[in-house]
């Protein structure tokens, strides 16, 4: 999608701090981190968000979570991290390209609030 910030990042049109890249996903450091590790994992194919996802998107959504798990292992936080999908502006979603937040490297309280 030509006007999507994350599509532009994936295409290399906008710089990012890349931490993971495979055939299906691209991950980069969040520019406003909420934890010592705050990485965004995005599918390379544009999906507006979780509420717009369809059954055929299940595999790529799973691959985003598997990429997050791999990044957590690489950063030695595999025993304490969180993945988050925000859905809609009321939850904090500001870029409408599905993305998984990987948060870790500090204690994470529940409920997250």
C-alpha cells in the first residue's frame, strides 16, 4: 500500500533499525520504546489490522509471533516477554498495518492497563 508507513519501511523507503527479516516478516525497533526490548514485527504483505484479517491471513499472523519468539531468544528474554496486537485507535493503534509488539527486558505487570 503506497501510503502505509510500515510498507514504506519494509520497502526501504524509510529507514528503520532492522532486527529481523525473513521471507514473510520484517522486524524493527520501535521509535518510542515502552520497554528495553520493544520491537515491531510486521508481515511483509499489507494487512490493515487484526479485525480486517481473514482466514488466509492466519499463517502470516502466526509467523509474526514466531519471529517475535526468535527475537526474544536472540535477546535472552525468552522466559519473560509479551506480544501485543493493538486493534483500533482506542487501543493505541496508530499505524494501520498489522503489527505485533514484542516487549521485554523488564518486569511486565498484569493487567497491562
